[in-house]
C-alpha cells in the first residue's frame, strides 16, 4: 500500500528551481513537476493551482511545493503570497 501511495505523490516547483530539487525528488522516488515561470521568472499561484487541479483529476496526490527564493541564475523569487 505504501508503494502504491508513493507512486501517486507529486511535488511542484518553478522551472527556475535549483537542480537539487529534481535530485531530491528522484532520491525520494517522488514525481516533481517543473512549472513554467512568468516573465519575471516567478512561479505564480494560478499556474500552480492549474497544475494541482489537473493532477488531482489524473489521480495524483499533490503534497509538496518548493518555493524558489533567489535563484542561482537570476536571483528570482517565486510569488509567495500567491502560492502559499
């Protein structure tokens, strides 16, 4: 049962997130979705909500969001008020 549930877990982050986020997902055997950022390289709440809604419809269990605060390449910040 645990393995079945683990296969349904899904996490989210910006496409600007550090590569360690993807590696953490791989180590934990958790699917990670890298969501498109806006023109300011920020993850927006509506983008996250759309992804969560779609994944729930597909039977996944959304459980984790990794916010990016000061990316390596551009010092971009995700919109925390919208994704909280």
